[in-house]
C-alpha cells in the first residue's frame, strides 16, 4: 500500500496512546500513517453523567462521520465504547490482543482497603450499579474526564476511592501503588480491547489492518457484545460480560443489574467452539428467562421520562 493511512482517534492521551500503538504496528509492515485527533461529544461534556447523556456511540460517532466523509482511513477505539451495531458503511478491521479486563478501586488520599466503602467516584452506570449491589449504603459521586483528570479529582476529594479500568492506567503508566482489584466485578463487554474500523468500501485497508487481528480476543469480545445486544443494552445499561477461551472451551460469565443495585441476575456457562456463533445470544436468553427484560424496560422507561 503506497498511500499514507490517516488514523482517526479521540484526542485524549489514552486514545492517542492506542492510536500510536496502531501507527507502530503499521510501521512494522512498512506502511506510513498519520494521526488525525478529533474531539468526541463525550469529551466535550465532562459534567453530565454518562447515564444521563444516554447516547449510544457517544465517543465514536464523530469518528464515524470522519470515516464516512473520507477525512480518515481508519479509526481506533476502546472497543467497550463502540455500539454493538456499527454504522452503515463501517466495518471491523481488527481487534488487538486484549489487555487487562479488570476494574480496580484506586484509593483516595490517606485511604486504604476497607470491608465496606461509603463514598466512591465513578461515571459508569454499570460500576455504580454493581457497587451499590455490594455496598448498598455507599454514596456514588459522578466522575468524568480523561484518566489524568479523574485521578486528580480523586486526589482532591474525600472519597474512599474511584473506579478505573486497569488497562487504561497500565497503558498510561499511571497505575498507582495503592488500589484494590475488584475481582468480584465483571467488566463491561469488550473492556480492555482495542478495535480498528474502516470503511466497508476500502477492502485493501481492511486487509492491511487484519494482519494485527487477535483471533481469541476477537472471538471473546464478539460473544460479549452479542450478549449485550441480545439484552438490548447500551452504554446506559448496567450489563457486564466476560468470555474466555481455555482448551477449546468458551467460558462465559454475564450479568445485568438494576441501576439501584437491588436486583442482580447472573449466568455462567461453558460453550464448545461449535457453539461460538450463538454463545452470546444463548447466555442472554438465560437472563431473559430470569426476568432481565423487566430491568431493561424499567431503565428505558425512566430514560424516556428524563429526556
């Protein structure tokens, strides 16, 4: 490929790290590229809680527009931010090997691990719901902004801690010494994975990027996103999922929690590789039979009353 590939990315330091990772991979193949940073709608409003904004694709739709208008050739995303249904004309080109999928609680100033936490910062409706399920009396404060901004807000607060994705802090070399790994909290679908997308009418670009695709990661995050889609979930729905492959068996864990943390429905299943195409839907069906549809309907009804 002779052309210089234009890599679209959000302009946060973490997003730029991800885009530079792709730039380096392209360089290893002798392909020149240049970054095109843009600011997403989700980056412009750092006050409104994400669940209140209620817009699927909040961090991706600006880059979608750049792609479709031929201002960039590929876009690099944190895959957990990508809607389960890609915009028409845009296709998945590659999924990079997954980093840590875990959430961690970074302790506040002069704070340490506790049996019960009373005040935590987070901007995620999923994390908030799961924390309220475990700590019903905990106060949740809204925490928005890039990684550095959120760490500074934590340092300036009286919170016990704030929740971060471990992968993001590791990539930025900002992982602190004092934190708790929340092993009991399942991640957002596709958390820790980086996705490259391109226009469907650019097969040569897709072929180039596909060289970096990690098959196991792509399989697992696809199953997780199928689970999310089957439950009719989005960014404002507290749905968690984790798929892992070991010895040819797909181990899946998933849940949905009411936003107040009072109701949690869970499933844990094993699937053969022959069942991979239906694994996410089958897992979701188990929760739907347990009543997950009522939780989703209640969330949607509440959203309509606040629009």
